[in-house]
């Protein structure tokens, strides 16, 4: 014959179970809220300082800031693009370690450009001299400089902020803000657009290898491994 709890203990047990379920539901709701997309009025304009506060309050959001103060909501990259980007950053890091004098950044790094925008290239290089000249607080936030080399990887679709049209606008912004060299990689076309400083862009079709300017001695990318994803 099974035993049963006294009435008082049964009530306590049921109350505890109900409280546990309620707490779990509240935690689940909080998790869903944290994953919900950031909603901002389309006409709102932020200063770089305000934008940095918004990013701090929404660490899961992928955001950029246009020169006009408009917040640009990015989307996560597809898995194939993410794999290409990882290999790209690895190659830049290997070169930087061998060459010395350079700092490598991945796609999660935001830079506050001179025009007031805050952009995040897929990969970038900054000279150690420029990096070390920044105060510690500026390094911890959006570093107020334009990288020396910027690289962007286009998505298969031309829609949204990762499409070719939007990325060309970003490349022009990097160029106007002092980037010494920009590479826009187009995997579906196996092509590269080269954006030198203050010079009209160049395009290489069916590119297999990419060499940087003399300002980045010895920097070469074997593009076959990037195209392979």
C-alpha cells in the first residue's frame, strides 16, 4: 500500500511545483525577448555615442551605423559565407604574424569612421602603430579610425545589407574615409573588385590569386580555397 504526504506537505509540494513552472516560463519568455529583433523607428537618427549604448544593450543584435545616423540591421551570414570568412581571417592573421606590425580584425569588430558611421568589415588590417596610438578606452569601444585594408564577402543574393549593391556603398565609404586598399570578394562570380585609395576601382574576373599593393608586402590570397567555402 503506497504512502501519502500529509495535507500540509502536499500543499507545499504543489505550491513549489507551481512556482518552479512559473519561474521556468518567465525565464523562457526572457530568452525569447532577448532573441527578438531590435525594433527602431525608421526615421530615428543616432550619434555614434548613442549607437554604442544601443549595441551595449543589445549584444545579440548585428548592427551598423550609417554616416547619416541611421541604424542598419544586419543579418547573420550563411554558413558557407561564415566558413569563407574564417579562412580569410586566418590567412590575414598568418601573414600579419609573419610580417609583424599589423593587427587583424574579424567581422564582429566595429570601427567609427571619420564621417561618423560605424561599420564592421568582414576582415580588416590596421597598422600596429595606429592601433597603439589609441587610448585604451577607444580600443575597447568602436576604434575611431578606418582600417588600412578592408575586405567584404558578398552574399549570393543582392538583397539586404550583405548584397553587392550595399557592399559597394560600404567600399566607397571605406575609400572616402581613408582606407588604403579594399577588396570586395564575389564568390558566386569568382571575381574581385579592388578599391585602391583615391583611384577608380578595378575588377578581376575568374580570379585565382589576389596580391595586395606594395604597402602590404608579401600579402597574397589563394582564392581557390576561399571560393571553395
